[in-house]
C-alpha cells in the first residue's frame, strides 16, 4: 500500500551500503534536499543551485555537509527559503502566460500515467478496497514522517462493518457525510470524516 505522506525518492548504491535520498516535499512537509547515508562524496566543492520561488528566481550557492558519507549534499529545508505551493505556481503561470513551466503537455501527462500505473491502473491508482489499509498520521503513534501508522483494518472493513447501515449507526454517524451518503440519510449537517 502507498503512504500518502511519502515525499522521498531513494536510490541504493549498487554493491554498496549507500543510500541517496531526494526529499521532494518542501512545500508540503518542510523537507527538501538531497542527502546521502553511507556514501562518500568524490567532490565536496560548493555549487550553484536554482533558488526557490516564482519563475527564474536566480541561484544560490550550496556546500555539501557530508561527514564520513552521511549528511546533506543540498538542503532546501531552511524555513527562510520560500517554496510556493503548486497551485500558486500554476496561477502565476496563467497570469503571466508562461505555461511551459507549470503545466505538462498531454503526451507528457499520458507517459506519467503509464509509468505510475505499472501493468494496470488497478495496481497503483485504483486498488480494491480490501487491499487498501487504513492509516493515521505519523504523530498519532509516535512515528516520524513519512512513516504513517497503519491500522489493522482496510477500507472495505470500514465501509462494510464500521459504517454498516443500522439504526444504531444512524444515530452515531448522523453528521458524517460518508455514512449519510452510503445509507441515504438526509438530515442534519455533515462533517468531514478523518480516520
């Protein structure tokens, strides 16, 4: 099952203990950068990288902070760096009519979906409810992001058992929109359900 709060891509060193991690969630979870674990650098010189921000914000100089094969090659996690949210980037591109940086072409989008869906869309993008484990945010069980807290039940269990239509549940879940829609209850205001 895929975790909704995973914002890293890891590469493992062939025939070695090294791990190269790209943190790609700066605008969502505050982590952004490139780090290594058990992987010595062949060059620790400073280098220029794109500065975060809108459009061509220029560049900043980064110096790797790697000791004995562990640390950051590039660290974008500083709160002083501004990373616009994706919708802000799209709005800015629309307003300036610079579409190429915020939007992909149809062939690019189609190829992305082909890669993500593997052999079938059901594998990655549309798994059956009995295959999808329910999880809570990492802090609810003492984990550190992105390690979410998986529960012992699935989406199918929630739908079929936990939110089974019954007079008792009608009273208990009267304000939960998922339950009201499932059981055709149309009274009162709805609240959003977070499991």
